[in-house]
C-alpha cells in the first residue's frame, strides 16, 4: 500500500537548509494500524504530510498503491487525496461557521454531490459517531471529543483507503483520547489503513506497529510489542545505505 525508499526532505529558510528526513525506508500494508512516534521536531508531521501527498520530498521514491508519487501537480494530488485518503488533525480543522453536518458533508461538496444528498450521507456518518443530535450544532458548541468525532466522520465520508491522523488526541484529556482511539480502532477493523502520529507512549501502544523516528531516521519498529528486524525487509544494497 505504502512503500518509501530513501526519502529525504529539507526545508529551506533563506540561505539555511534544515535536513529533516534523512533516508526513510518504510513499508505499510493495507489494513495496518501504525503509529509514528518521536519527540517534538523529529519529523513526524513532515513524514505524515509526505505520505498524505500534502507536501513534496527531495530524494528517494514513494509508491502509494503501486503508483509513484513524485512532483505531482496539485490537481492530481488533490484527486488522489479525495479518492483514497482521509485526514484527522490535532486541532480538528472544522469550519467554525458551518454546523457539524455541513462540516462532515464538505468532502462531498468538493466532489460535486448536491446539498440534499450530501447532508443525508453526512447524517449517517454523524449517527455512526453517536452525534446525530449534534448535527445542527456549531463547532464552538461542542466538546473537544465531539469535535474530533465530527472530524473523523468527515474523514470517512469519501470512503478513504487510508486515514492519516496527526496527533488526533493531542488536544484531548486522557479518557476522551482513549474513546477516540477506540473509534479509530473500530474503523481500522473495517479494513481502513490507519496511520497515526503521536508523541504519547500510551497512545502509540494502542496501535499494532510503532515506528520510532529519531532525528529524521527510523530508530526502531515495534510490532505487536516485539522489536522488529525491519531493515531485513529491504535489499542488501539498501541495508548498506541504512547502516
Ligand atoms: P514533529 O511533527 O515531529 O514535531 P515536524 O515534522 O513538524 O516535527 O518538524 C521537524 C522539523 O522541521 C522541526 O525542526 C520544524 O521546526 C521544522 N519544520 C517543520 N515544518 C517546517 C516548514 N514548513 N518550514 C521550515 N521548517 C519546518
Ligand atoms: Mg507534528
């Protein structure tokens, strides 16, 4: 599903360059629930943005569903995102002047679905999140956990194959965080690949595979609680480059 080879990414700031990702090799299979862990500034969001085709990389290759994602036009990237990717963010990214139903329906608006139909489908997704009664409420009338459930419903409405969640529990208290993680687990159990960024160990521990980033490289991969010899999945030549 996702195949990264030797991905590098630097940010240019005036005459300075910050080398953030320093050769990332990564495979994620369909249906996995993966977390990307690492301290603040280790490059987690940078990696997630590349995976979600929200940003470009400088070097290496990224294959998504067998297709090379490189220097894609914004139009083509947007189409691919609409077709197969969903996003959930720490700060929910809801539109403040639209109610819950309209927020959930937004991806269908961009797909050209008429108002009546998209609102009906949005209500179904809100219902799945236990928020049917909140359909007409504005984001500022809802709790953090409710807002994140609205954002999750919005990410699901275009039937993505992969959901990217950048610190989805970062703004929530721990019991609400666990509720949101349970929802993400249920969605994953229906076959949607889930890729989550977090710096919280207890959140990462709720996923099947933890990829730990350190200073722009993958320091270790822990699968079902066991340290994985992840470098073995790459060819000998690649291994030498990693080492
Ligand atoms: P994390 O999500 O792990 O906290 P990020 O991927 O957001 O880390 O950032 C990694 C490093 O890149 C940080 O030092 C950050 O300041 C820097 N950075 C992130 N985005 C940009 C940008 N758009 N321009 C310049 N520097 C950036
Ligand atoms: Mg981040």
